[in-house]
């Protein structure tokens, strides 16, 4: 059975020696969040989409960020105090008592601001790489505060629905009021996920600011019911039920969907192509759909992209499985 992990306190560690010269390279995966009625509480880790972060010791003290030359890197700051990877790495280094220099080489694997956890992927990759470099075998639970700190820089608060799935893998249930309380929801294999990223800019802080402060009691009751049914459907592998429930959000998606001009067309196309369900992920503009068959998922992906293009909006898309926590890492000398 899944185990609730809450308020985990890292063990005391000796200061890190500075003699080693190895390099660690890790993969920081993309993730979906909210998943319909799971606003600020539910996230899912994606397979094969993400950033590659390389951490190495350097002689110059402090955190130093190097970005790969790629359009995805455009606009990303090199200031470690304003970069989610830099903040997360600095917190891990401080936690381990390391005061030397650290270089982070970031290879962005998807576009920032897309809605599938770009800032979370960088924060998680940097935290994990730094931990493996300075203290091999450091547990993921010991990295939670660092990845939440990195994400807080991007969203303005310690939200865990992207960073914790990216860190632990799989489907994660997170407390919205205290993200140090979380649970991994075990789900069976067989789910295919299509994520489409329309070329529309949606800023997380602005999307959060437009949400209602108060909601009708009946909406809150319906939301709680839909979330409970959806989680149980995930556990049972009832993908049709998951798809139905993930389209029942009454709090965030009805408001945020207005920021994505092609929302209705993409959703209709996904359902017509055989998807079990289609919804926004995060603040958008990304949307995702689910299927239990690879060929059908490919058809859904094509239909969603064609629908977006028909509105005059280009897009990129990914076909993925659930990443259950596999985190490729390479140690170099």
C-alpha cells in the first residue's frame, strides 16, 4: 500500500569534502498537474520529456549556471538566485554543508511556460544532480524542501503538484496547504498520455490571480467527489472513468480555459478521435488527453495538433507513458 510521507527531517550530515572532481548528469522529467479536479493537489510524471542537468564542482565559489544553445533556453536567467535550478542546488549544497563552487549545465528539453512543469523539471534535476554529486545515495525525501524552494521562485508559493511527481515519479497526491505531506498513488500500467503545447503564453502567476476567492458550496462538494472518484479510478486502471472525472473541474479550468483560444477546438478534436478525456494541465496553455492504446493515442495527438493549427495557433506535442520514478544518471570523472 502507498505510504504517506510527511514532515521528513533529513539526517545530520558531515560537511562535504572538496577534493572530488567527478561530474553527475541527471534527467529532470516534465509533469502534468491539477489533472482536472485535482487543483494544486495532484500531479503525474511524464516519461521521455524533460531537462538534462549536469552538476560539477568548480574552483570559483557559488552556483554558476550554463545553458545549452537552444530556442528553449531563450529568456532563462543565468542568475542562480532567480533560476529554479540555482535555488534548488544552493539549498541542497547548504543542507550538506558544501561551501565551494558548483556549476550547473542545463539542457532544456521543452519550452518554459508551456504548462508541463518546466521550472519543476529544472529544479528537480538540479537538486538531484547536486545531491548525487556531493552525497551519493542521498534520498529523494531529503530533497523535498529544495525542490519546493525552487518551485516557489517560479510560482510564488511552495506548490508540490509538479515538483513532487517530477522528483518521485508516478502519480502524486500533495497537500495544497502543506506540500511536505504527500502520497504516491500506485497505478497499473497501460496509460498513454498526449500532451499538446499550443504556442500561447500563459503566465502562472497571472493565471492564479484570476481564480475566484470564493466558490459555491455545491461546486466544492462536486469537486471533492470528482477527485475521490478519479483517484480510485486511477488505482483501478479504469481509464474511461479517469477521463470522465478529469473533465469535471468546476473551480480552475472554466476560468483558465479562456486564456487558451484553441481550448474548445482541441478538446473536441481529442474526444472525437477517441480520447477518454482531455483537460488543461497546470495553468495551461498545455492540454493533455489519455488513452489506453498507442495507435489511438497517436491519432488523438494528430487530431489535437490539427485542431490547434486550424485556429491559427501552432503547437508541439508529446506522446508519453507514466514515468514511475526512473531517473537516468551518469557519473563521469
